[in-house]
């Protein structure tokens, strides 16, 4: 919706240009990572644990500074979905979803309107006055997504958001996320260590090596959006997943 | 509870110099002020104007609650003053002298700090109570000079149960091995040990002023107290005892301090010389007038204590007992000469000679050149005033 | 597109009370409570405390009558004497309550309020900059360990030997748990939440008010509860050393000690404990209400 109307100043939504990261304690997290994400594109990054995937996102969002290379982020609004729902436990669902609006100084009415919309979009209407404690893991993650949506991000970063959930809920939330993606059309960068998840969600899957993280390669996912949940069990899906898997094996080799 | 010792401990009971050499009869300095001779009527000592030469309000910091031992001071105001029970003060005109006087209670009212220390931190205080031992110990930091000593003999005692013991001197206590209960910083204890009259092992410094341990021990303790209070109190008022007690005066054991003598800051001697020249004889006379006729002032003291409503309780009978004791034990008396309130420098010197080494052994910082003249003066005394 | 709902939630959406309790499938018949009746329930709840209290009174009687000799009995009068002389005698009771408990309560509450205000402020400052914590925290520890008796003359002369001095003694004694618990709470805000606030440009104040302080509430109220009892002790200690004006329980304790009035002494102790308990419980209740919706410690036990 809104994203297509924004004038873009840059060609890509997100670009990593030979990004390296060495932490003060000597850990060499990333080495010469270069790739980009186009506007409206959904890209997944897979790699073994500790390969610096999260660090990549933190650098992109400004939480960390790369020790080498540059990162360019187009657009004003950056969304970040953390590994856990990061809800304020003392606030209701409604208040949690309104949080970003508060932090960005939106008016009360504006905040409330956006929150109501977002809550409806993620399907949590009726739960506005519950506290996070009363919700399941999946529902909390949906609140987190709703919160991110209130700011209409043009670029959205996802740091293994569904990793802590069970298989069934995760599958549901993947479907959910795709639906939101198609609604809002943000540029998405999704980090995961689940190959099926990456292939299901993304248009491209970038494969990274173990520490220090380097880009090993890219696999294009040839399915059109919108994708039905059953595409997971398609033979072609397995083939793409296989390609990703093969690349990953190289990482360990 | 007799907590007065608790306070006085800060002042550390002074080891009174012993035995005033009877032969010398003490050395009293001739007064420098010219005052009416002994032929003048007693009342005339009060009929002088202090206005302009003394502070407009003479503030006295005492060392405890109001009590008969302070009668001489309260007599300077007499009845009709203003009581502030919360602050512990009694204020009123000092006779017809044209100045006001304020007597401040000590002890808990000043957080159990010493009146001399208060005199330094609050410069409004003109005079304060002090014990000779405290003056010696505090000479370096808070020097204080005694100008008149209303009490000739200190009322401090060690009391015991005649049903258990019969002592004639403190050395007898040592021989008996009885536990001696006292306040932690009462300096007389170290003095008595230092002079061989008590054994360190029998000392128990955990006295808290309450009669609980005495009663619970069934009278097996020897406990510090005041001749003017505990014997009467324990015999008549303390539940669980109500029997006579006997006592030994510390003065007789060599602890010959001038207890609750009136001290000033050194600069007041010169700055308020004319004031003291008139005030000191007044104070001497006031002590005499009080002990001769205590009733009116005792009523004042009883009234103040009643309004204060604390653990310190006085009754008319107790006040009478205190006055009688002060007379019979020569606590208020002329001493070896005909003057009341003057200092015997030989006595002070003898005391110092024993007290100072003991204190220095405990690490006290006392200047080597300290003489009795530096902590007491008879220059304002009217030698014609005596009982 | 129709919003997708998750399956049955742990708790349903918040609905008004009239709509009924949480839907839960009954898997077994109603427990015996309804059959046996109220009596057993009361016994189950009240029984243990009563039994312990009975043991307590038993030990008391043993000490009073068996361990102490008759001349020593004033040290611990038996319970019935305490009740007769301390509670049932109106003059005595009035003295304890009006000249003791009332002034002490005033000092304790004033001291506690000041301790809370200063303590929280100090902790907030320390949470904002590591150098502040490093250089000032040791002094907080020192304050806790100062023996009041040592600073009485100084405090008396600077502040007064009266109500103000008593309040200061109370503050000194009760401030440390406020400082340390508040600081602990402020620093324990979740790291991801901190990141979230950083990402969205929150300034210091916003972070403090919207994240750190709410997150710190459980710890803060724990600090309040600890300081509740300390403030009562602090007020009584203040009574002992700062006597001008209208001291409370501390003065009464001295009077009773001097006259060996054990019954009234114990009555006084009872009421000062009661004060501490009431404040402690009050903070517990208040804290619970504030964090009930989200913190484990406040969950009602089933």
C-alpha cells in the first residue's frame, strides 16, 4: 500500500558493501559480506549458529557499527522484529502495539488508529486488553509483528523471530508473515537457520558460512507470490531446499 | 534508672585529689575583684546589675536532667521561670540583675554528649557543668576553666547490698571479688584499678542505668550510683528490691574530682572578667541559700521533671533525701577552709599526678605542661562567702 | 482477507466480570470442600498458625515460670500478666499508644518517605551513568553501616536533637535497601527491550519512565518492604538519642526499663512490631496490585 507510493532516494532498500565485523574481544563475526535487498523484495539469510547473521541485522539497524565496509539503508522507517517478542510485560496488548507510536511522538489518536489496524491485521482483535502473560508464544509474536507494522516500515529486519515456537505455530506464523508482506510490501531481510522457512518465505536465499561469516552463495526461489502453504510439500520446493542445503554443507566442509 | 553517671561518664569521673593536705588547708588565690566584705548582708550579692557586662542571656548547659544537685543554679532564677519541657530548658530573669538566664538539661537532651563540647559548638552557652577529669582529658580540644565549684565532694558511690557484703573501703570490694557494674566510659573504674583498689577482672562495663541486673542478681553486684539518689530509690521505689543499700564514696577512694563545677571557655575569663567577678560570688551564695532553704527551688525542679515525663522521676521525698545527704556527707560544704565553692589546687594536683599517667596509659592526649591553674581559678571567688 | 485466529488461548480475551470466569473444561468432580463444609476449610487455613501461636505461648510460659526465678520474673512477665497490665488497663494502653506509638509512627513514616524519595533518586542517577555508580555506591554502603551512636553529637548540633534528628536517624537506617533494590531493578530491564528503545530513538527520560522504572517495580517494592521494618527500628533508635520535643517508643522503653515494668515493655514491643508488620503488609499489597498483571511473584496461588 503505502510503500509503493514513497519516492525512493536509493536504488536498493538495503545494501551491504563488504561489511566486516571484529568484536573488541577478538571475535571475527563477519567478513566481507556484500549483498543487497531491493524494494519490495523478501530475502532470507541462512547459516549455521554463530555465523554472524544476527550481527548483520544489528549493523543494518544501527545497533552496532561495522568495523569494516558500509551499509546503506533506504527509506525512513526501519522495522526490527527480535528473537523474542520483546513486549513490555506490564502493558496490555493495545498499549504494547502503540509503543512505537509513542516513542516516535505520534498523537494519541493516530497511535490508537494505527494500533487498531495492526491488531486487526494480525488477527488479534478482542485481545487488546490482555497482558502478554496471558498469551501463547505465537500470539505474543503476532503482537510484536503488529507493533512493527504500526510504523509502516519500508525495510523490515527479522532476527529468527519464530525460532522459539513449536512447528505448528511456526508454520502458521510463516503463512501470516507472507500475508503481511503482501499487504504492506516492505523490503524484508529474514534471518533463520531453518531451510524450509527460508525457502518458503523468500524470493532469494543467501547462504552464509560459519564464523567468520561470509556469503557462500545465493539460491533463487522460483515460486510466485502469493504462496499457498502446500507449496512446502512440492517437489520443486524440496529441490530448492536441497540446493540451499548443499551450499550450507560447504560451510562445514 | 540513675543515668546521671552515664552522662558524667563522658566527662569521666574525675579522680578527686585525695587527701587535701590538712596542714595547708589548700591554697586559695586571693580574689582580684573588690566585693563587699563579710559584714555586708547576704542579699546584696544578688543586687548588682549584670547588664552590659554579661551576655544578655546567660546560658548554662548542665549534664543531666534537673536534680537537687543542680539546686544552686536553679536558685539563681528561682520560681516563676518558663519551662520548655520539649527542649529541656528553664528560663527566667537572673534575680534583679537585668539579664536573663537559661538552664539547659543535658544527658538525652544533647544526645549524651558532654556539656563542654556543647559549649564549644554552641557559642551561646556561657557556662557549663564539667568534672575535673573531663577537663583534664579534653584540655587540648575543648579547654575549659572552672570558676566555681558548688559541690565540694562528688556524690558518686559504689553501692552494695548489706545483706551480702560489708565493706569499709573500695579495697574490700577488691578482696571480695564481687562484680562491679559501671558505665563503659566512667573513668573512675580505670582509676580504681590503676591505684590497685579494684581488680580489672571484676569490672563489668555493661551497666545501662536500669535496676534490672541488680534485682535479677539478688544483690550480688556492686554497682555505681549517686549517694543522693540510688540509696533512697532502691530502698523505696524499685520493685523487686525495696531494701536498704549501703555505699562507699568514691571521694574517699581518692577520686577527688570537683564534680559539676562551673566552667567557661578560656576567652570568657578575659572577655567577661567583670561579669564573672559579680556572677561567681552570686553563684556561691546561691548554693548556700539553696541548701539552707531548698523547698522553693525543689518545687521548680520537680515541676520541670514532671513535665518532661521521662524515665527520670523525682519525688519530694527523694529531693529531701538528696538535700539531707548533701549536707550530711559534706557534698555541699566549705571544705577545708571557710569558703564555699573555691578550688584547692593541691587537691587538684594530687589528683592529676595519679590520674594523668593512668589516662596517658590508655592513649589519652594530655599536654605535659598541664597544671591545676590552667583548669581552675579562684580569682572571682569571694572568700567571705561560706556556709 | 479474514484475520486468522490462533487456537484456543491460555486465557480468553478480557471480558467484563459479569460474563463469567475463564472457560475451562472440568475433568474431575467438585472437590470434597462442598461436602465437608466450611468448617474444614477454616481449620485448614487457620489451624497451623494457631498451633504455632500456641507453641509460642507455651515456650513463653515455660520461660516465665520455670526458667526465671520469682525475683527475676519481671524480666519476662507471663502472657496473661502482659495482657492484664498492658492491654486491659486503659491508662497503660493509652500511654503506649498515644505517647509511644503515635510519635514513633510519625517519625517512621516521615523517615521512610524521605528514604524512598532520596534513595530512588540516587539509584536512578546511578543507573544512568556507570561513573556515578562507581564513585557513589560505596557511600551508600557506608551509610548503612554507620553506627548512629557515633554521629549523634554531630547530627544533633547540625540538625537538632529533636524530631529532625530522629527522622535523620530513621532515614540513615532505612535507606540502603531502597537504593540497592531500586538500582538492581533499573539495571535488570531486558536487553532486547533496551535495544528496541534504542532502535526507536528513545531518550534517557523516556527509557527511564517507560522501560526501566516499570521493569524495576517488583524489585522496588521488595526494597520498600524491607525498609518498612527498618524504618520502625530507625525511629526508635532516633528516640533514644534525640530526646528533645516529643520522642515516642524509645522514651517509653527507657521509662519501663527504669521502673522494671516488664508488662508494659512487652506491650510496647508488640505495638512497634505491629507497626512494622502493617507497613510491610501494606507495601506488599500495593506492590502486588501493581504488578499482579504481569509478574510471577504476584500470582495467586491456586
